C-alpha cells in the first residue's frame, strides 16, 4: 500500500482520538483491516502504518474513510476523515448517515436510489454492520421534527439534483423534474404505489418488483422532493417518501442485500423525522429490529425495539404497542432469554387485548392482528426450543392468516415443521417442509429459501429416515 511522503506536522487530531478511543496502534490497524474486509478490501496495515499516520503521512484511497468509520463505531458519534486530520474522501458508510437537514436527507437517499436503479451490483453486496445502528437510532430518539420542510413558492431555493443541471423555472410547473409543484394527487399516487408494491412483496417476494420500485423512486419521487410544496404537503410528501424508502429496504432485505437494506432503513428513519411522524419512525425501527433478528443480532434487535418504545411512549395505539413488545420478544428469543421473551410476549398480548374495533390504527400497523401475534409467539417458542408451544401458536396463526400474506404463511409453516420435528413427529414435519419448499420455489425471496434451508439443516440427524428421503425427492422434483 503506497502512501504519500510524510508531512512535517504530526497529526495531533488523530493522536487525540486514538487516546480517547483507547486504541493501541496495532489495535487501530487491525480494526481498519477488518472493516476493509467488510467492504471487499484486502488491507495489510500494522502498528507501523499507524505510526506513520501519526507522523503526518496521508493514507491513500478509501482508507481515511475507513479509519473515520472505525472511530465512529467506537465513540458513537459520526466522524469524517477531516475530523481525524486526514484528507477527505468518499465515506465508506454512505447511506448510514442521519442527515442534519431535510435537504441533506434528500441528497443521501436520492444518491442511493440512483445507484441502486443502475448496474451497481456491488451496492447489493455491501455488508450489514450492527455498529451502524447506534448513531441513527440515537439521533432519531433525541431528535425532533424539522422546523421547516416546505418549499412552497416557485421562487424558493430548489434542491439541485447532484450531477444534473437545474430545470429552468418556467418549465418547473409543467414538466416532471426539479421545481415541479407537488399536489395532493401526487401524494395520493405515492400511497397507491406503496400499496401496490406491498401487495406484490407479500405475495411473490421482494425480488419480484424491487427494481421497478427503485426506478419509480428515482424518476418520480425524487423530482417531487426537489420540487415546490407548502408545509402541510411537504410533511405528507416526506411521510410517503419514508414509507416507500422503508419498502425499498424491506424488499432489499428479502433478497439478502442486507447492507443496502440497512441503508434504506436508516434513510427512511430520517425521512420520518422530516415528516414529523414519530409513530412511523418507531415502525422503521421495528423493521430494523426484524432484520437484526434474522441476522442473529439479538442484542441490537432488543435495543432497537426499546428505542422505538421509548420514542413513542404510552400514547401509541394498543396495536402499535403490541407490535413493539412482540418485536422485542423476538430479540430475546434469539438470545435464549426465556423470562425476558415471555414477559415481552405477555405485554404484547395484553396490549392487543385492549384494542377496540373503533380504535384509529395507522395503516402500517393494521397487519398486526391475532394471526401475526400468534406468529410471533411461534417464532419465539421455536427459538427457545419450546416446541409444543411453538406448534400450537404456529397452527393458530396459519388458521387465522389471510391468504394474501403468502410469504408470512410460508415462514409460519416452516416454524410449524421445525416444531413438529422437535417433538419427534418426523412424517408431519417433512410434509409441512415440502409444502413450504414448494411455495418458496414460486417466490423471489431469499428469506423464503433460507427458511427452508434452515429446516433442512435440522433434518440432518435424520437424513437416512424414510420421511426425509421422501422430502428430498419432492424437493428435487421442483427443479
């Protein structure tokens, strides 16, 4: 790794941060190398490299950004290369920033949409980083709605699209592009698009129409965000943008593009703050918690659920409270914390019981009903190896679940198959597993495939049994 000749001035900013973080030179070098691996880089730094940086040498390429990210994770506040006395370069964490202003948020999320809608396959290979959850969730918790988001008169300062010329004002009122006036009809269209893509996702998996969604965000939503609108319309616009960005993250998560999904979730969280919608922000955190559960990061999942609970307080509708408690329970389940998981499930059940038919429930929480709660119970009990209880709740969820939620039914069927296997009921387990495998073959969902593979790993001790051989024959016939 070649570097520039040393400067004459020692890097006192870097030295101070090394002392604050409690790093040794070797420890810092090791962390930079490890972070490089997350981004597909084979770095070979050592304590001598750090000594050179302290003497004033400037590391080349993306290394300054990697060093800044190491300190960001350690110290819990966002730091740039310049904060460390190093040359500026593109941040390796792009998309994990919790923007200071709505304008900056639009720049960040717009950049994600444009890269994702192109042929940037590497964007979908970015690693998920648990440490990247800390700063955004904290900033959301202590933050408040932006004072002003409206860009309500045609002469207002416009947010230029990076890399594109500004559209002349006389064209802004008649063409889609920077400066367009956003109407109530535009907002209604965004909501309808969200419902359409949600339906496709639930039935056929996130990979079915994800790219179409991202292109819509780039070509339709970004020009609106860079258009003209008053305060009320602006709040509604940012709320719709938050919802669609979360959905883009959700579909990315479903195809195992976990680092990209994480970035979408962080930006959806920031957009919800611009919308002034604290409750929806809690739902984004719930989504982030679910991803952490899926990836086995139980501690982070619990923390995100608790931040969401703290952020909305006791004023949230009972259905929302039930959702927040249930997601916390899932984190405890992954950690094997029986008492904590049980306590959270009980709180979720009691909260849902207090819900009344006439209660006003946010559109995004209406899916959380008795069927979903039973599903959460089933997953938790499976993770805790309480197989009889898992089977009872999974069966109840399948009985109650609406047909449109095909992927959720598949997940629950696999939970039931795993529970039956845990109870020694091999024939039933294999039959259920084969049904799930058939469903997974008809979807574009990596999660669905991974659920089935997890079940197959559980079958390994019984690989020579007749029901397992029959299961494998059925799966092989699926092609």
